[in-house]
């Protein structure tokens, strides 16, 4: 089972189709890594929309940015 950032259940085939069409986006944001400071979380969107709210939010915890995945494997990891 794969999930998008919005919680939508998608198949491997849907992810592959979005990747091949250039619509897959990895969404990054900060998360608390209790022991050792903050780290970055990654999820997947299939809508092709680019977002970058870094330095535009009140708190870094609200910041998001996207990038195009280089491989299908990156997409699948982001959707787990």
C-alpha cells in the first residue's frame, strides 16, 4: 500500500504513471527528531504542483518544498 501526502491510497502503477508523466513530486518538510535536532521528512504528491514556502512561514515546522524525483524508487520511498 502506498499513500500520498494527502493520505490518498495509490497503487505502484499510479505512481509510475505520474513519474513517467513528470507529475510526481517529493514533498519535504521539517520534523522533530527528538534526539539530535530536526530532520527532514519526505512524502509524495502526484499532482505536478511545485511548492516552496521556505522563509515564508512563521515557523520552520510549517515550511514545505517540493522537487522532482530522479527515480521511481524515490517516489515509492516517499509514498511508504
